[in-house]
C-alpha cells in the first residue's frame, strides 16, 4: 500500500525534493511535468489554499507528488501530478489519483502537460476521459503591437457590472455555443468571477454595434504578482500576490456569430493587449483549443507562439469512483 502524506504547505527541504523529482522526470520524458504556474508556487511559497500530496521512497526521497488546487468554485478542483520514472508501474500514480479524489470530491479535473501515453493510460484506468487539448501561446508585450483599428459601426468601452451582466451572458452563450464549458455560464458563474480580487472592469472590454447592443468582448486577467491598478475614477484594485511577476492573460474573447469576419475579434484582442501593456505587464498568454485553427492563425499572425500543450481529463462517470 502506498503511503501518501497530505500537507497544507511544504517545508524547504520538501520543496527541494519535489524539484529534484521534477528535474529527473523532465530529463527522462523530455518535458516538464508540472505547469509553470505550479512550479512558481512551489518556488515562492504559493497560495494558502492548496494541498500537497507526497509519496516517499523507503530511503526518504520523494518519488511521487501531486498539487491540488481547490480554489475554483466554478470549475471545481484541479490537480497535477508527477511520478519518478523508476517508481512507475508500482501503482503510485493511481494511489495519488485515488487520494486526490478523496480530498476533492467527485468533480476532480486532472491536467497533463506535454501529452504522454502513460498519462493517458493512468487517467483512463481511473475512470477519466480526455476532455480538451489546449495550446498555451505567449507573446512579449515589449514587442510592437499593431494599431487597434475598430471596424466601422462598432465602439469599444469597459464592462459595466450589473448593467452588462444579462447581455454578456447572452453574447457569451452564442459566441461559445460549440463549447459548453464556456457557453453554459449562468449569472452565478459570472458573478463569482466578478468578485475575484483579480477582476478589473477596465480590462473587461465590450464592443457595441450601431444599435448599442453587445457585439463582442475581450476579458483580460492578470496572474500573479502584487498587482495594483488605478482606475479612471481614482479608486484602486489590489490582487493577491502569487510570489512571481504578473503575467497578462487573454482570459475570454468572443464575438457574436453574425459579426465574425468583420475584424472585430482582432480589434478586441489588440485593445486588450494594449490594456495589459499599459498596466505594466511584459508578457501575455492565452489558451486556445488545439482544434480551433482560425483562432490559432489569428494569434500567430499577431505574434503569439505555441508555448506548451495541456490535456484536461475529467471523470466520465463521477459516481463510479475507484475506491469504496
């Protein structure tokens, strides 16, 4: 039986052991098994509301590790895990997933970075199935950006909390009708995000058509850092520090189907990147579905390059857990 320690934080010695594990796996597999986000959290102390799962070898070294983030009340808990190459095939990965499920409930999401057959086999054996394949793309904000050219008949402004909520939900639903995870958001899903400390209405851009109806939007986000933003009315917004330099994100960008092909999406994207640059950020990132070729083409045309590949697994039948 695999002995698993569940810890609210890691001592310095444990952090060093986990990084030694990550280095060994990276050399063996040719890619880093944990996201940059998790690695930075480990290096700098991370968030308070995470759980660290540790499996040690008899001689004391760490041979298995899982990072469980339980802070997302909307999408549910998410986890990443890594097992030493010499410890694979002994049930360590399966035991970690079992414990993650016990810690988080039925709706656990598992992320695998840099797709591998081994990760797929373990996930499937534990009742998970592939949900999405995402590319992470990045762009320097220090490099020149093309000018924002808003198509005729459209205007851009900032999102207005309460006044825009209903119309945004409708626009989001039709823009992402093909992607239920995003398009099915309800008012409570939106309001939870509006209440997050990183929310900045100035970075939530809305496009209106001639009739004053919402035609599209670009919601930006800032990851990490002790980010402070001064709004036009003089008020300040502070976000919690993640222990690393802030990174801008194209969080959600969408255009109503009838306005696709007008250049509105490009204008919204550039306007959001300009906002992030004015806020003092030097890097921007985004996630895009690997099957979304038109979006990938747009992002590449504007200087984004592929940074990493993430595979999301969800349990196909959360009622059938692999433990009693």
